[in-house]
C-alpha cells in the first residue's frame, strides 16, 4: 500500500516522498495493457486479436512506466487535498528521482520525492491606521476660459486668409532642422505640425505677423516657445523634453497653410455639438458643463493617484515571507523554457512583488466577500462600447447593443480580463473605504508636481 511522508527542508519549504508498492500500480498496468491490445492496429492481426505477450513485448515498458508515475501523481494529489496543503505553483520533482529504476520485469516498491513551496499565513496591513491624501484640483476661471475657447475653435468655421494677422491664426508648418542661416542640416529632423500663433512666446509672435503661405522663419525652440509648449514640440520632434541642447537647435519653419477659425457662437447648435445629449440653455449653463467636465477629469486623475498610494501601502506594509529558494528553482524549471540561476535571481524581485500583490488581493476578496457578478461584466462591456464609440448611456436601449454584450459574454478572454479588472476595482474601493483620507485642495501645477514626484519615487 502507498505511503506518503513529509518533512520540512527550509522556510515554507517541504519535501514530500511518495512510496508505491506493487499492488498500487500492477492492477492498472494489466488493465492498460488489455486496452492497448483491444485497440492496437498491427499488420497480420485483426483489431483486438493481438496476443497479450506481443503487446507486452512491444509496449509493455512504456505503459508500465506511465502507470507507476500516474499512481505516484495520484497519491501525491490525494495527500495534498486531504492535508489541505496550500502551495505555490506545482510540486517540483527532485533530481534524485530516476524513472530508469522502473523495471517491468522486476516490479517492486518505488519512491519518488517532490519539493513544495507552502503559502504563508499573514495579516493584511491595517489600513484604518494609514493616512493617505486625496487631492482635489481647484478648477479656475482661467481653465474654464481656455477650454471654452478650445471648444469654440474646435466647432468653429475654418477660413484661409492671405496673411497671419494675430494670435488665433492656425499655421500648418514644416519644422526643418537647419543652421542659424536657415540652411537645411543633412540627415536632420523634418516634421509637419499644426500650431496656433498664440503657442509661440509673446515676444516671438511679431516675427510671424503678415507672413504668407510658403514664407519661412528661422528660430531656436528655447526662445520661440515657453516651457509647456516647448516640451510638447520637442517630444513631437523625437527629442527628450528635458534636453536643453535640443532646445538650442535651429529650425527653419516653412508655412504650408495659413488658417483662421471663426469661433462658434454661443447658441443651441454649438451647445449640442459640444455636449450631445445634455440640456444646455445658456452660456452660463455651458460654462458650468465645461467646469464639471474639467473637475471630473482631475477627480479621476486624483482617484488613480490615491489608488496608487493605497497599492504601495498594502504592498509595503504587509509582511509576507516566501519560500525563496523554492520559488527561484520554480522560475528556473517551471516555464516553457528553462532559465539559468542568474536569470531567476534577476526575475525574482519583480516576481515576488507580483506574487505578494496576488496573495493580498486574494485574501481581501475572500475575507470581505467581494464578488464579481455577470451583470458587472455586462455593464463593463457596455461602458467599453460607449467609450469606443463616444456614445451616451441614453442610447443603451438599442437592440444591437444587447447583441454586442451577449457576444462579448461568450468571449472567454474578454470575460476573464473584465473579471480581473472589476475585481481589482472592487478591492481598491474596499481599501479606500478603510484608509483615513485627508482631502487637500491643490492647483493643477501642484498636483502635476506631486504625480511626477510619485512616479520618480516608485520607478
């Protein structure tokens, strides 16, 4: 009769030895041989009439080895189930196991040893004791004016005047890297763009007045643009936005088209175009809708930032021990391709962090009965569709939407992905309800600096 023994060989690391006797595997070996002879196709014999001796001679050893190993695996699985062992990954067979010891002509007791990594017991960080800041970006009149202007331009009427006359002209231009005299640099950067005159520094704009199509100017980015616009243009030209030397380069700007947008009037047609599906009756209502949109955008950014904070609190303040040596060996042997010891060492910190986060979320989900229901996944599919197509929730009664959602619910990959994302959102909702969050009003600049500081700190 099979016996299973277990001994501790390290932190959260056990060795399990499975010993099987003849009576454990011989009956299933005989049965497997009979099945083989029933189905074997061997020239000169009718199907199912091949002599057992011949089958045994031809295939016996491989069938015998399979049955011994299958019996060992079954005993190991039963043992782990009965003992309620919570392990990482799968048991790793130890190198001392040698299948060549298995001999059909001399059936005997066989022992196979495995190494397992045990999941640790731990307590999730006590979030109620943690202090987290919830930033609230203050929406200013200037921000509202800028967005109102942008929407009026976007929904305005484009005309093509002869010359550049002011800040609101739109210029289609080609940036050509050059020397100070405007001679093109060999293999230099060349890029088309479209800019409003007001994107240039106030002092530079006079150089553009009265310019026509096909006229050009030579400039350095550092003197022609303020920091925000310069960073954006450097990025578009393929440079690092903080590259001072790139900002000193000369560029010849060729104007390929002069445009002017007659801004949209404040009227019902404009309100409907800018905010379809919203009831807006006056300029005041329109400005309020713009303010709400800006606030919603920054609230979402602040929410993401807070989630990031909570993630690091959970990860950094939850103490979990791991069977490191086992997991490193598993990284080496467990994938499709074997890895070196050095590769496993390099991968381990990231792997351990991911594993830690998985254990934390699993525990939060289990202990707080967090559920993802089919209707959650259906709502997620709808929301994604509306996002892709720029639709409003008002349109959701249309029959093709229900068909789309049903089709997505049959897509296993989509359902798994949606399930994971919704579950993560619910874990964060729960976690945010536990922390003591202090609301702090900030300007956009202050909040952006906080985000940059945060990214710098964690990468």
